[in-house]
C-alpha cells in the first residue's frame, strides 16, 4: 500500500534531509554510536548533569521520533530499553542501519512521519526527540500523536532550540550567530522558513508549548534550559556561539508525563 500524500512541510523536509543534510550528519552519528555516554545537544552536555530522562529505562518500550542515525536509541537500547525509531528521511535511516550492523545492535527503524506514525495506541512508556520531530514536525500534529502512542503515565522528553536563540539569530547564516538583541516577534511563533534554507522548522513560545502540552494530557515535570559548558568549543553549528550560549540558553529540554487519567 502506497504512503498517503504527505503534507507540504513533511515532503519538503524529507527531500531536504535526503538530498542535503543526511550526509552532513553521518559522521557525527558514527561518533555518537561509538560512545556509551548519553549526552544532549550540540555541546554534548551529559545526561548525568541534566537528568532529563527517567532514571531507569531498562524494560521500557521507547520510541524515538525523528531518530536520524538512531544514536540516541542505541544509547537507550544498550541500557535495556526496547527501542523503535521513526524518521522522515530514508537516507538517515540507511546510515542508521549501517551503524546497527557495525555495532551488532538492532531495533526496528521505520521510514515515516512522526505526525502520523501508524503505531498502536498506548504502546510506549517513553518518547524521545532530540532535534528530530521536535523541530522538523508541526507540534500541533506531533504532540497529539506522541500522546496517543504513549501509555498513561508515560513520559515525553524532547530537545529544541532555545526560544531566546530563535528570537536572536539572524535570518541568513552568512550574517553570523545569534546576537544580543531580539530580531523577530515572540508572539505568533510557529512555522519558520529561513531564506537561505529549504527546510521548514517549527518553534513555539514557552506559553504556547505549555498550553499545547496540557491540552494533550501532559503535565510538565521539568523545563531544562541548557547552558553551554565552561570552555565549550565552537560546534559545527556556526549559528550557535559558545560564549552566547554560556549567557543564554541556545537549547531547551521539555520533560513531560502523560496523565494517568488519559487513555
């Protein structure tokens, strides 16, 4: 059976990742698969410092929404989780499967859209997204889907760009990293199309995130504004300056739990 016609933003992001971005992230995926330490974001802040995940994932059914090369899933699988990954890019999944073979660690990988996964209701204890669905899928579609496939009491943990960073980064990459002044409105944040980037991103204001999460049966357990480590080096992401990210959060992590009353 053929896949239903994709929404415009899903189709555009699929082509962008398959044709442009996937090769750029193959090597970083390989490096991440080669380590057992769980870390977050562009500066690789250790989970042991952030405590964004449940303390024990062994025996959990976990879904990674926008898994890319599936390195995060590999970290959780090594800790005894039963992992399923889903990603919009066939090329990203091709790299993920190669790395699974190299490391002898296999779990299901699905080529699909995190906004409509096709996975069964209430089938997971934990959903994860680190720069996957959390910025490349429409939150008004993927958050309800995450709620649907999580069991009551299940957790959703996702990392996105920091709200302040989104407001302060120039439109063009050639204009350099985030500034110390606001460049665009906060109210009405949702769909972002950068003039020098064919991909479509999604970012919300903090209040909009809270209302959306609550409307889909989630309670907020933590909101972690990630600070770049002391002495952090410039990353491959030229738009994030380590000194800026020491003063303001360039990344943020939401940890939320689906109410036990929601079935």
